[in-house]
């Protein structure tokens, strides 16, 4: 199976697992940390807003968890 076709299903599995297990899921803390770092970067950088930084940081952290 092609990895690109499998990526959306892995993302959904991770997001569903985080929603069901909360902080007990191994991906929750890294994704929340990425969101916090992105939000801080969004607040400090004049071109990026805080919500955009938060989403970008969480997305990047999730990508790091599922790309393997």
C-alpha cells in the first residue's frame, strides 16, 4: 500500500485515539506541546496570528507522530 494513501487513515486513527483516551494517549502531549509552541510563535511573529500558529504547531507535531 502506498504511504500517501495511508496517511489520512493514520491521522484519523491518531486523532480518534486522542479524543477517546485524552491525556492517556501517547500522541496527546506532543501535539499539545506543538500547539503551544506554535501559538507562542504566532503571538511573537507579526505575519502569523496566534490561532494560525496554534493550528500549524499542532499539525506539525501530529505529522511528526504519523509519518513513520
